[in-house]
């Protein structure tokens, strides 16, 4: 079930504010994830941030490879912080991931 229209607008606004230069395909995936059922109780800005970090981590870093090599989630996340922030920087994100951020 998709998010109600007001929430979709709030998610779109938060996404544009956070990631002004993100590619369209990435923004669409993040928008869909932020609007998913498991995010519905979160404020739109938080849902967009969590969806962004998860998307960048899984699609643009070695996170999956590290997990496959046997690293636990926390270790794999630690090792991809710089890669994640490099992507966010290219997209001119207004926020970067910091070590210890609670992000999922």
C-alpha cells in the first residue's frame, strides 16, 4: 500500500532537500522505500534519511560483499562509511553519515 498523498508530498520535499543532485533512478528507489509500510510511523525526513542510507549502502558500496565475506552488519557498516559519504557528497547531500549514527 502506498503512502497517502500528503505523506508522499512530504517525502518528495524531504528527498529533494536532502539530495539535490541524486540521480533520478536512485531518488525513485529511495522515495519508494521511504514511503513503504515499515516507515509509515516515522516523520518523512527520518524515513528519507534511513531509506537513503540503506539504498546507498546496498547499491553503491561494498556492504553486500563484506556481509558475504562474513563480516557482521556493524563491522560492514563501519567499513563503508567513507564510501557512503562519498556518494552523498557527489549528490550534494545536506547531511553525511557519522560513525555511530543509528541508521536502520
